């Protein structure tokens, strides 16, 4: 996956069968991502960070939207 921005928006669908990027929503300017983990006890956020770090090859963190399906992600060079 090639994302050049230092921050970008994602919309997650937790409790899915697998973790994967399913597309890009042009209207919301956000990547659509399925996450295998449940949205309880911060599990979906942890899985999202793990998944995106591996997919991008960079360190990532959630900048905003910890309790929302819409999140702003910030990347850092690895």
C-alpha cells in the first residue's frame, strides 16, 4: 500500500473476518479498512495500528477518533 501523506483518514469496520483495506471513499476522503478485532477494550485500535504499521512499513499512531469508526492516522518514517 502506498500512502505518501503524513496523516490520513480511515473508516474502520471492526469485528470482520479478516483485517484488510477494502477501498477508498472519495466523498469522505478516507480509506475503508476491515479490522478483525472487536471494538472493545481498545482491541480494534491496537489491531488497526498493527495492521497499518505492517502494510505501510512505517510507525503509525491514531491522532484522533479513538472511540469512533472514523479516525485520523499519523505516520512516521521508520
